[in-house]
C-alpha cells in the first residue's frame, strides 16, 4: 500500500510565491512536525506536504505541554534544514506555525525569565528562529500533525487530504484564517509552570535621633549644647540664612530654648494641651523646676514631698540628671537623694535595711 503513494516534492520559485506552513503536535507516545509548501502563481494555488518528522516520546514521563514544547523545538530544527535545502530567499512573513497547545503559546508570549529553566531554554531557542507573532493556535481536529502522533491506518493514509494538503484554511488568504487568542482561556497557574515572583524585604532598626544622642553622650551639659546647635541649624535652614555668616558659639538664650514644649507653655503662662502626657499631673513650675500638682497640695506633707519633680521615665536623661546632682553634691554616700537642699538630704545607711 505504501509503495503506491507518490509524494510530489518539486518546489520552484520561478513563477510562484513560496510560503511555508508548519504544524506540530505531541502525545504520550510520540511528537511530530510537518511543513507544507504553498505555491501561489497565475495558474492557481497549491498546498502540499513538503517534509515531516516524528519522534518517539522520551521514556521518562513528562507533561504534555512540555512534550509540545519539545515538538516545537523539533519543528524549528526541521524548518532550518528545509530553508537550507531549498536555497531560496523566503521572507519571514511567509513562514507561519500552528500548534494545538495554548499553554505553549502563552510561554512564547511571556518573558523566558518567568518560566522554569527547562521551558525558558527551549522557548528562547524557538523564538530565535520563529518569533511569537508567527505562531498560531489550531484545533486538534484541524492539525495534520495529530495524525502522526495518534496514528492512522496505512490503507487510509493515501486518501487523507488533511495529511497531504493540510487544513482547508491554508488554501485561503490570511484574512480568512481562524485566529484565536490563547490568553482568552483561563489556564491553571500550575500548568503554566512559571517561577514565583521573588519577594524582597529590607528591615532596619530605626532609633529616634534624640535617643541616639542620649545613648552616645553621658554629659547633660554636652547634650544640651548638641540640641542647641541642632535647633540653630534647623532655624537657619528655614530662614535661608548663610550658615557661615553667623556666630560660632551658642548664646545663653539659645541654650535656654532647649526645653520641652510643656515647659515653654508653663513659662509663658499658658495651659497645657490635653494631649500632653503630663496633662493629668497638673504640672507647674517652681523656680524653673517642673513639679507635679493636684489635690495633694492640701495635705500637711512637706512641699517637696507633695510636689515631686517630674523627670522622663525610663530615659537616660533622668539618670544623667541624678549623676550630675551626685557630682555637684561632692559624691555623697550611696542612696542619698540628689537634692542640693541640705535640709532635704536623707542619708541611708545599711542599718536602714535590717
């Protein structure tokens, strides 16, 4: 039966316009590639099978989309051999390929870096020879390569028009070809085998600037000077003043300005904002010392017991104030309240704890 089949392979570009149409298909048993030659001349249009090649599927089982991709690689290699053998200058616009796998077509339109290595390497090789706009989708029933992968009775092969002349739309102009967008159908992400987008995150520990200053320096007087210089710099930047034109040393007024907002408000005779952390303590100034007020002022306790000095809680500033007062009091014995008022000193000795 096969001996009676005649395959016309004559191709001439003397009086005809040559176009090459490629088809590929894969199954679990095999994958195949076919190339048809379309010759359009004044005598008419003819489409005939030029070459085909079939390979057995690898023994190691892989997915059908990956087999289709291997088939597309085979098709590109076969196309390069045909172009070399014909020795004709066929324009790239006259070469088209069809495949019945929408997943492979989506791989062709996506960036290779988004796909896994197996897919990215083969996709890059395929697109070097056939760009993505040359690939089209064809249903399996119109794909002649499906005959090679699924098999056909030899008695029916000679009369199989789809195999020898391709689908009917090849005989028509490009405008009549069936065009279907593979992206129109939703495909599960696991079948696309795309790399997951890497997520980068940077973490850093940011400490308040003032906290850094207090942690770095142990002298309260030095910290006040640093804050005063910072305040001077901010004011000059806002006013647009030349930084080099002003005095270098700090003035007493600049040092005095380094105070909390609450302290400035009390000095100006204004009430504190309800949002202040010490608003509920009814603070007041006593010789520029911030003390806690409240109803306890009606008690018979000493003034300094009723109205305690307010210091920042859990802050190194408070520890430095105590240390400075300790130095001013000539390094008094441990556990002595750091108060310069001699009458308020209470010296604790070890006997107080027994």
